[in-house]
C-alpha cells in the first residue's frame, strides 16, 4: 500500500491513500522519517505479529479473570 503525505496538523501527519487520494487518515508525525514533506509518497506495510497477539490475548484473559474474581478454575455447576 502507498500513501501520500498531504499535510501536518497539530502534531499529526494527514496521509492520503495513493494514488486514489479519496481516503485519508492521520498518524503521529514522529513515525514519519525526519524531513518528510507534503507531497511525498511512502510505502506502508502491515505485518502480523502472532507472538504479540498471543501475549495480548493471554494478558486480556488474566485481567478478565481478575475482574470476574476467578483464578483460572472453571465455574462449578
């Protein structure tokens, strides 16, 4: 996927999907390379992080169990 830097607003970079330019989204300015300027086109790539996803899911399960007052054991009928 490619995006074009449209402008900077209040610490955010407004990016347009390139070349269509019909959709925009904002990202923190600091994630762009230093010296990035409006009009520049960037390649963007999303990669799955299976290990981090599994870690987050396990953490969320633990937090939910804490909130529900469980310690990992099954509810008794």
